C-alpha cells in the first residue's frame, strides 16, 4: 500500500450564516496514510495559508473521539465511511490514492452553518441544559481502575454513556429529528 495519498477534495465553503455556500475543489497532495482525517485537513490548510488563502474552517477539540465536536459529513455520511467512529478517529488509510472526497458540514435545519464546515449546535446544548445535569461524587481516576465492576454492569454503563453529543444522529436522520438526540441523552443522563 502506498505510504502517501494524492486526493481531490470537494469542500463546502461558506463565509457566514447568511452567505450562499458553494463547493470548492482542492488538491490534497502527499497525505500520509497514517494521518487522521483532521490532520489531512491541517496539511491542506497549511498549504492554503502559505499561499495567502483562507484556510478551511472546521470544528474539533479532543481529537480522541470523546468530545463530539468534529462534525463533518464525508462522502454524504456524518463522520464518514467507518462505522461508530468520529471524524477525528477516521484515518486516511481508509481511502485510496486518487480518491475524490466530498466534505460538507452536518446537514440539518437545527444546525445552521456558521462558517465552512462549522455548524451551530446550540439547539442540542439547550436540550441538555433543560434536562438538567447530575452532580455526583463518583471518585477519582484511580478509583475507577481499582474498583472491580462486573462485566455485564460495566457494559451497560458504557452503553448508557456512549452518546458524546456530536449530533450525527440528527444529521443522519432524513427529518433531522432531534428526538434521536433527546432519547440518547435521556438514557445517558439517567
Ligand atoms: S474532536 Fe472530539 S470527538 Fe472528534
């Protein structure tokens, strides 16, 4: 397998909420197969900045699959082609040399586009805020490692906490139904 990829990117660019967006084409050259999808965008952006052009704006935070900020639609699929993996955990080895990749923001009425690939997800924040939050003394990290928990219970706890609030369920739903997110959060917060 080639160690680097040359790709064509079709990227959604939009100056602000009100602007009319459009797809622009970029060449992503010599992308290491071990780079993450966001690192690939970093490389493309470095090139754009060197040329004095506006970099592609996109959201991210942890880059560890935890925070849910990396909300891209890749080839028409929220978070891209790999199942149960966030955009930041998707790696370029999943693509082939010469591929054309379409990169858009999450598409849902509830997610107005702020700029390029960044969307406003405060509607989901409001759902979480209206559901309240819990404040429970659950111990520190060493406790988590030292207290033996039955596998069945540990799996059930992980399942309940699996929602990272990224909003991909809303972006995947043809009706963009926030009920998916709300029900996931009700299970999680309970
Ligand atoms: S950047 Fe945090 S889940 Fe992707």
